[in-house]
């Protein structure tokens, strides 16, 4: 397994840049579903070619002087990802988008997300933020630095023994993106209350409400759509996902 984290100049991988990449490589037992070792951890800076926004420096403490002339070594990243490991991030939707924008060859990795792939509420937690989850385990750390956040994620998944098992289960599970095309505006509150989110039409996609369901619950979701608006299930668009395609920014 490899745990990854990026610090960036902003939130949009199509326009913002990575300024620090952290990686932690380790092993886990598939049978025990537990992390068994941490082999190495590293981070590298990268010069984004633009001044780092003040708000980013205030959050990360990374300055223009830190990254000046620095470049992430592609060969180092390739070495850390050799053997097709499970790639874990605490916000995989964010980290995968930036990593693939900078390193297109990484577009077929197997990903898992410890933020959305673990039902933290069922484990007794009120929030999913990494600092909060570790604080509830009795640990405090200085966040928003890539390597440190990777190590913190590893420690959380080790200390909270049930979380890693849930993470593996979510990575193995097939999911489906459901796009409620053709939904009239008067049903938006119904869709929103069920967990649908609004897609604004970027990346060449149609504007629509969308959600992600497990493959096993797709039929129930189609029944919901048909009850919500006429021919809802027939008008909807479905996109199957696996751990190799999940969390892509255009999904």
C-alpha cells in the first residue's frame, strides 16, 4: 500500500498546482485486514511557477523560498508505486485529481479513500476530518504537510482497527454514478435530501443532480427515480466504477 497526500496552490486540479507530494509506503495483511508495517516515508516540493497564495502559506507554512527550483522526481514516484499497490488518501477525490493532472501515467492505480470509504459515524465519530479523528484516538499532530498527513492517516487506520477493514471493503465494492438527467426543477429538494449533488456542467458533462450508489442498491435507486419523476430511471445515466476508476475528477 501507498498513502499519498498533496499540498497545492488551490482546489482545482485543472488550474492549480502541487507544491508538495508526500508518500508513505507500507504493507498490510489481507487476511487480518490490518496495516502491518511502514517501510518508508518521503515528501518532495515542487515549484508551481507562480507565487504561492498567502492563504496557502498560512495553512501549510510552505513558502515560495521552500519550493523555488524544486521538482518532484517522476522516477521516485514510479518507484514508490511499483507493483500496483493500493493507493490510499484521506480525500482521494482531491488527491487523485491533482496527481493525475501532474502525472498522467498514474491514471490506472487502485485507490481507496479513508474519508468517504469508512463510515466513521457508525464507528462513533461525529466528523471525518483527519485531525479530529486522531484527536479522538488521543493523538495531536500538526497537519497540512504532505508527509505528516500521510503518516497520520496510516496511524489512524492502524489505531482504529475497524476502519481499515471497512476501507478495504469499500475499495473492493463496485459502485455506480447515477446522473438524474431530465429531472425537473420541482424535484430538486427531493433529490438533494436523498444525497444527490449538483454538477454544474464542466468537463463537457450535462448539468444534473448526481449520486453514487453501490451496485447492489442500483435497482432501489432506479425505483426511487421512477417515483420521483416520470421515466426517471430510463432518463438517468449510469457509470460503473471500480477502485481503478473511482475518484477521478471527471467522474
